[in-house]
C-alpha cells in the first residue's frame, strides 16, 4: 500500500514538472480500464518528434500528459498538451490544449460525457478557443480489448482569430475576429488495445456544425494512432490528424494535417 501511494505521489510530481516545463484535439483519453477498476489513478507522459502540416521538415520535441481519476461508474480526466518550436528566436509553432472531462456510466450502453476545453494554435491564427459541452455516448463495444462507440451532443464555442496565417495580402484585415456560438457535435471512435503490452490502434472522428455570418459551417476532424510497445512502461506511437473546415473564421486553407511520433511512459 505504501509503495502504491509513493508511486502515485512521484507520478503527480513528475506530471507537474513536465507540464510546467513544456506543457490539440483529444484522442487517447477515452480508453481507460473498466470504471470499476481497482486502480484509482491512471497516467501517461509523452514526448514527441513531429513535422508540421506546412510540409516543413521540422524536428519538434514536445510533451503531453493525461491523468484519469476513477471511481465506480465515473471517470474524470485532465489532459494537457503544449508544443512550441522556435528557430533563431522566431516562433514557428505554438499550440496547446487543456481539457477537463468527466465520463459517467448511465447503463451498459450509454455514457454521459461532459467537458471543458481551452486551446490555441498560433500557426492557424487561433489565439484561443474555449469549449463547454456534453455528449451522449452509445457503446457498441466496451471491453478491455475493444472500444466502439458513436455519440452526439452540443457545446458552446468561443474563439478569437487573427490574420497572421492569411497568405493573400488583399484579404488581410487587422481586426481580430471573435465568435461565440453553439454547435452540434457528432463523434465516433474505434480502438483495439492489448492492455498487457500497450499495443493500441485508434480511429476517431468529430463532425461539428454551427452557423457563422448566417451561413452553416462544418468542421471535420479525423485522428489516427498506432501505438507499439517498447517495454512494460514505454511505448511509441505514430499519429496522423486531419482537419477540414468548410468556412474558416479567417480566409486560411480549408484543409490541414499534422503528423507526429510520440514516446510514452505509463505509470
């Protein structure tokens, strides 16, 4: 018991150090052990090497971390990610996400997910994005080895955008764009995991619909991850994310992608 408590304390200290030192959509915080697990705390720290969506071969080291606190039929997760790249004192990439999420089991098939999220992405001109919402999740598969669900919900979105990522000088407007509106959210996820060696395959998609300037807008995000074990505690993963926005708040490209590799330590 003392050894277990010491592991938790050391893990919390390490997590605080990492997030303070280095610090966006959430992918891997949905799959936990069963909610009646004897383990009250689950945690993971990752370090990554990445290339950005602008097709510049940039080496980028960054940290992510998530902590999940489990009770019977209830899980609360805090996730953080900060990724900053500079070259000769010039910022090339600056993005981050903080999310607090609660997953409550209503019955064998239905879960209620509530969340708060704050994020930014300077490379796109997104100064901040605040979210608060809920999803009703229906599970087709929910085992220790396999996860398959779809869900629907609603959230309130508050965003501030600048024009730093707009390439066409004739369209640049120095005035920031601040938008606050409700959106509908559809999501689905399929994953296969081997809990004994940390192998994992994940496919997750979000489709978010709202209105902007009296026109319907739609954002679709797709996340793919393959995680391979290195040892009992260490694993590496390969991640490829896509974003398509039919009506960006500022006139930037509709399509973006991001590829990155991570090295993760679980404790």
